[in-house]
């Protein structure tokens, strides 16, 4: 028998979120971002579930393509970091890869191959930097690049950018970035891609030919402070159970380093999940979890395989009581905020040893 700890992956919620996000921009096509194992939800699972709706999938680098192709996924796959090595370009056709080219070295590699008739001049994406300063060519170099890489730059090449502050709906920097990008591209290129989840929701002018949608599909608000109320359904629920219970007296402490001391007689529940499963080790005292739907608070340090909660105020807790760490009834962003991170990080960190159960 295995331990009960597992993550449920709700495929109906995934489909629902896809429809909800598509409704914000009905004339755009959606790239479903499945990098980092679909943010921990399972890249193959997500791609299989959405393959009849999604126009394209996106991963970060080529290694993430193989798993999807081995599983029989046939849609084009956008590789967001482009080729890291020239020899990766050889696999463009075989793996039906769409490269997001963001540095001149990559433009050279691909331009050369198009010239030699090894690959087609269609289907490439070129990324420009509009203020994120992480990846992308500079807008002021557009004319020179357009002249130097004629095989890549043509009217149907997808011109893309990624916004630094789309998750802050009040921040004017996003509109400025969109306008700068459009002032260079709008009359020259018919295919554009700007929006991620947040931009698709709160910046309608950024929804163009293609949106690149990740976190919202997995049911988590892309807005840290949930400023925009959107109806999304959590896809992942992280579950465990109580494996030990004890009463301790006032003055006794709990866990490694004895970092929490009971101020009164307390009931402590030990739960079978820890940082080796992806639960954040720096979760502070007071982080909530639901015990059969009732809130208990984390006490003591997070261990590798276990957590300890004060459940003194919960009427009925016993060995075997089911625990929700996050999911349908406890939003992942609530935990993320407590821990000082974002839902993206919590989801992607749920480790391999936590079985994913599809519902
Ligand atoms: C270039 C790019 N586009 C789109 C996305 C998807 O963003 P989100 O998950 O916020 O929708 C990401 C995610 O990090 C990204 O790096």
C-alpha cells in the first residue's frame, strides 16, 4: 500500500479554464504553455486533454518537446527559448518545432538552413524586448535585422514580445510596451503574439493572433493580489492525511529546532507530506490546511516528509483524516502569499514522488 498523499488533476477544470480564457479573446488562437511539466500538472496529461482545442503547445527548451512527441502529441510545439545549440535546428522538421528566436545567433542558424532549403521559411517566431530585458531583440534594431535576415522576416512571421508587468493591472508600463511593439510591427506583420494569461484578461489590446496561456489554464489567478475577479477552477489539489496525533502540554515545543512552543494544552496532527514533496520548507507558522474542510494551522518546521498542525480547535480529527494543502477549497494563492511566493512556484515544485491522480 502506498501513502495517501497525492495531487488530483481535474481535467474538466482544465477544459473549463481553457474555454474561459478563450472567451476573453475569441479571435485569437491560444498557445497552451506546458513547460515545466505543465506547471507541475503533467505536460502529457494536459496536452492530451486539450489537443482538440489547442492550436499549439509551448515549452521552454527542446528537451521538453521529446516527451510530448513520444506520447503522440502532433500539434506544433513552440520552443520559447529557441535553440540553445545549432544542432537542435536539425530537428525542426522531424519534431515539428516552432522556434521563438530571440538572439542574432539563432537568426543566423535558422536563416542559413532556410537558404540551404533544409527548413521552410514559414512558422518561425521572432521575439523582441519591450522592457522585460530578459530575452528578445531590440526594437530599434528592427530595420537592420529585417534587411539582414530576409529569409526569416516576412509578413507572416510571428513577431512576439513578453510583458514584464502584465500581472499588475494598474501598471501603465504594459500599455506603453504594447504600443511600442505595435508601432514597429503593426503595419509590417500580420501575425503577432503578446499576451500571457494576465494580459489576455486585463489588457485587451494585447490579445493578437496568438496568445500564450499558462497559469490561468491551471486554475490559478495570474494576479498576485487577485485584483481581477475571474472565474477559474483549480486543476491541482494537493492532498494528504493525518498519520499521527498527540496532545502536548503548554510549554512543550514541536518539530526540528523546537521553533514553536504551545501556549496551552494543544492537539498536534502530523501530516504525511513535506518539502521533499514540494511543500515549501519556509512555510511560516500559521500557514493553513484543511482537515476535512476545517482550518488547522502549521506549527513547527516543515520536515522532509511531514508537517505538523495545531488542530486543537477542530472537533473531529483522527488518524486518516483527509487534509487539503491547497486546491478547490483553499486557493493556492492564499498559501503562496503566506509563504512569500506565487502559485506558479508552488505548483511547479510538487515533486515526482507525489502521484498525480486524474479526475
Ligand atoms: C514567454 C512566455 N510566454 C507566456 C508564458 C505564460 O505565462 P502565464 O503562465 O502567466 O500565462 C510564459 C510563462 O512564463 C512565458 O515565459
